[in-house]
């Protein structure tokens, strides 16, 4: 008897496979509608009185947009919307890929060292950036911190990958342990830099560490789009391999899965997507952990539907959190990481309490 690897289901098999696929398709439609609604609300929410509806009315009537509507909608809110979609989708898909690769429901993008390396590099840029030659500072300008964060995330991932790979085979257990060690080391180094930072630098470090979409510009969106776009485009090709990995690496190899290729593609995709996301938005937690859990509860663990639905739900949740961050203390703005933590932590605890048996806890 042969088993279709697309039907591999390591969780509770009470629901027929056909029903799960139907539910997954229905959920995809609902998530598309949710993303559309949150996108429209994102364009209409904020401290400014600029109105999307007035702008659409002016365009329909052939009138030029007012200066305020043009600046607020096209130069502030629209790039912020695009960045929120990119960052939310990348974090959620990366979390789903990492959980599938490590066969661990608690895994998230930070497990491959991206967040630790990106955070340390960003702190170095904020605290030590003034020591760079003035020509380099002027050339990079506000892009210094995002560039440093992206390079730091990629550098830490490459380091972990080399440490955990021997004889052409990558050990996910070694990568997990090395990632924990790297995170501790990066935290210690960051603490030393924070100790020597001044008040202005401390404010920048605090705001960046909690994450925000406030600095969204078309330049940042266009810089992150190719990297995140390629990583998201690669994700569907990992679905069959991740389904097979749920059976264990040895079993996956026996049924024709190129295990090492799946590992390589997954790790590099997560490093690229998460590194670019952290670089443009700072540290935003819980999206990569909570979103895959919610979707598995709804439609099961099949990555063919899990990965695209994770992108849609992650984007919608981040846009929703961003809207709350904009209005709750308007005209000021909360870091978005506070909102995702407040919303995500109770959901995560609820999932743990209700799924302890299935999670082996």
C-alpha cells in the first residue's frame, strides 16, 4: 500500500481529507476578503483627516487629488499598507516553514538566528554608526540601520548553516542548539552596546526593537519586495517536502523527498524573508508562531493550503495590529510589537492549554 505524501497528516485525523481540502479553499476565499477589508481600512485609518472615499470621488469625477490626500494616501498610508502586507506575509510563512522543518510547533523565524543577528547588527548601526566615515554616513543616510539588519540576519544564518552542516547534511537539531547559543551571545553583545548608548540612541533602540511600520517608504518597500517576493514564491515548492518531513527525515527520504534540498531551500527562504522583514520593520513577535497554529486548527497541517493561507492571515493580522497602534494613542503611535504581543500571547497560551496532548506537553 502506498501513501500519497500530500495526504500525510501527523495530527488528529478525525476529519476526512476531502472535507479539509474544501475547508481550506473556503478559508482562502475568506482570508482574501479579510485582507481586502483590512487593506481598505488601513488606507482610511489614521490621525489625518485625509479620506480615501473623497479621493476616489475626486478621481471618478476627473478632479485632481488635494495635496493633503495625495501626500497622506499615496506617500504615507499606501507604502505602509504594502510594507505591512509584505512583512506580515513573510513572518507568517516563515513561521509555518520553520515549524514544518523542525517538526516543532514552537519554532519561529528567530530559530535560525535571523532575528538575533539582525538585532545585533541594527544596534551596532545605531550606537556605532557615528564612527563610520562621514562620506559613508551621508551615502547611506537612513538606510544604514535596515542594511545592517539585513546583512546581520543573513550573516548569522550562514554561520549557523555552516556550523550545523557536515558532509553535505544539515542537522536541524544542531542548528536549533547553535541558534540558542547565538541568540544568547547576540543578546549579551547587544546589552553591552545598550549600556554605552546615549538617551537618543536608547529611544531609537527601544522603538526599533519593538517594531513599527511608521518608517515605511516606497524605497524600503521596493528594497524588500524582491527578497520577500522570491522567498514567498519558493514556499509553495516546499509544501510536498514539508508534508513528508512530518513523517521524519528517514521516512521522507524513502518516499522520494530530497530532504537536504528541502532543508537548504527552507533555511535560505526564511533567512531572506525574515531578514528583509526585520530590516524594514524591526522586531515584531508572535505572527510567525500564532498564525500557523490557528490555521492548523482550522484546516489541518497540509502545507499546500497552510502556506498561502498563512501569508494572507499574517498580512491581515499585521495590518490590523498596525491600525490599532495608530489610533489607540493618536496622534502618537505605539510600537506595533506591543500590539502583536498583547493580542498574540493570550491566543498562544489558549492554544497551548487546549492542545497540550497533541503537542506532547
